[in-house]
């Protein structure tokens, strides 16, 4: 049986970031991946342009039981370090929004750069790890019936969303086996089905605001055949939804005042015509329920009810159905950070066992935060394993 210093399970973003560090340190490294090629989610990321990092990366942009856990790794490997890494690999970047970096050379160029750093590691594809054991001071990792042996292992198996790219729950199973808790996993950075909107609104795109707790998120919303999507919904979906969400479909206009003004100026106008000055026609018609009365005939309570639905529509948590795991960019939940060192990513229960990237109960906001977490946690583990 071939002996390694470190075995990394998963050749994704975090696993390859760890491999690069370990190779630099002269460690004998084996990377095992169930798929046929490296970092498939990186290759698919950012619509093929890989949103590689975000200068705003900090605990407030991460979600899970303990978002402060990210501080340790991000203080060692921050967004500026990733920009330097890109420079070293001659990757051309551009900012889509201030501080939000994409790769102009495409996501495949990022995957190639990760591969260059990890050269020197033994990387085996189509190797599905299904068993890990610890015998005295050594880990035995079994993939496709073959045993591999090492002093440390890094679990970098990612999350279980977007299954078509090849995912598994093996990381959670390994964590449980060695005494770690798993925070229940759910889809995040995804669309939502809500009972209010039907398929008749599909295709409309507007600037909307969603309030989740005290936070207000403003971005584009897209109506789909099953509900709502787009960046503002994706960003809401990763947050704590236990108190529901409040949607403002026209955040720059107080619809109640606008309707009252219109009523005073010309009572003969139709309410959906007035609403259409502030909203797409289909939305205006939807909220006026095809009621053709003149605005003068509407009571203030009726106007208030319509305005509330547009500016302040609350959706209870039990009415929110997150779209499925298959279409979600990430999962929220995973291996609890409770018994993991935030400085090294090593288990406090089982020395030599490390967890990095999305397999942990750390979910980042939309905007490059998840890859930043994968790079930071992966590298930190690679510096310590
Ligand atoms: C479509 C899409 C677009 C995205 N775009 C962005 C973006 O632009 N910016 C951003 O920050 N984030 C983005 N994300 C999220 C980001 O890609 C992930 O959070 C990140 O890749 C997680 O890195 P990871 O290394 O933890 O897991 P992954 O990159 O998922 O890697 C896990 C690896 O483990 C392997 N594996 C799993 N189980 C086993 C096993 N049993 N045996 C062997 N190998 C195994 C898998 O094959 C995989 O290669 C996107 C995600 C998706 C799905």
C-alpha cells in the first residue's frame, strides 16, 4: 500500500487549493476525485467567467450556525491574496461590480491554474471514496476497492447541490463517523416558489427589494414559471428564513401616495394604468385584479391593500419553497464548525482530519464569497496538514 503524508478527498476548489500549498511544502500528496475532471463547479462558475473573489469577504457575508468561524481563514488568505495569485498565473480579471472579480480568460483558465499549482501531487480521477478508517496513527482511505494510506486527510467533498456535476454526501458521513455533528442541509443561492405569483408573470424582470430580518437586499428579480428568481432572491435564499421575507416590488416609489395623488388629480383613470407608470404592465394588471373601476371609485382601504401588496408583501416561512437541490448553486448546512479549529481547519476530535470548503456549515453570499471561502479554508488546511 502506497504511503502519503496527506490524502485529499475531492479535487474541487478547496481540495486543489490545499494541494497547491502541500506540494509547495514538499509533502507527498494524493488527491482522489470521483469525477473525470478537476474542479467542475469552478469550471461552471460565474456563467463560465468564475466570480473568483469579492473584496467584501468578511463574516457578515457568510451564513451558518457560526459565521464568525470564517475569520480565522480569511485573515490568513483574504481576497487580496487571491488577486495576487491571479496575477502570478497571469489571469486577467474584471470587476462586474466594485470589488466583485470575474476572470476575463474564463473559468477554465482558473481550473488550469489550480492544476499547475497542484502539479507534483498524485491526482486520481474516477476514484470514488466510500470508506475511511483510522488505524492507530494512520488513515486508510478506500476508493474503488483500493486502499490508500496517510497520516492526515483533508475532506474537500463540497456540497450536494447541482448533482449533475457529480456530488456525494461522503464528507458528511466521514464527519459523523469521527464524531462531528451535521447541520441539516438545504438548497441556497436558488429560486423560490411562493404561493402569490403564478406562471402568468414568467419572464418579467424588475429591480426589487427583499427584507430578511433587519437586512434589506436590493437587486434584480426575475419572475419564473414556478415563482421568483434572480440575484435578489438568490441572496435572500441563503439567509435565515425562519421569519419569512418581505418583498417590495417597487422600492423607489410609495405606491399608496402615488395612487392617492393620481386619485386627486384625475379620478377617471383606471388603477392598472396608474400602476403601469411604476411597474411592468403585467404586474400592474395582476395587482389590480383586472378591476376596471375608475380610481375615484376605490376606497382608501382598497388602495392601501393594493399598495401593501406591492410595497410590503410578507411571505411566511412555511409559504416559501426553495427551489430544488439540483438547481441551487450551493447548500446551507453541512459539517458543524463546532469542533473544527478555525485557524487550521483540523478536527478537535480527531487529529489529522481536516474539513475545507462547502462541506462545512459555511454558506457564502452571492458574489464570489463561496469560492473565496474554498480558497481560504483549503490553503489554510494545506499549510497545516
Ligand atoms: C453553477 C454554479 C456556479 C457557481 N458560481 C460561483 C461563482 O461564480 N463564485 C463563487 O464564489 N461560487 C460559485 N459557486 C459555488 C462554488 O462553486 C462552490 O461553493 C465551490 O466550488 C465549493 O468548493 P469545494 O471545493 O468545497 O467543493 P467542489 O468544488 O464542489 O468540489 C468537491 C469535489 O469533491 C469530489 N467528491 C465528492 N465526493 C467524493 C467522493 N466520495 N470521492 C471522491 N471525490 C468526491 C467532487 O467530485 C468534487 O470534484 C457556483 C456553484 C455552481 C453549482
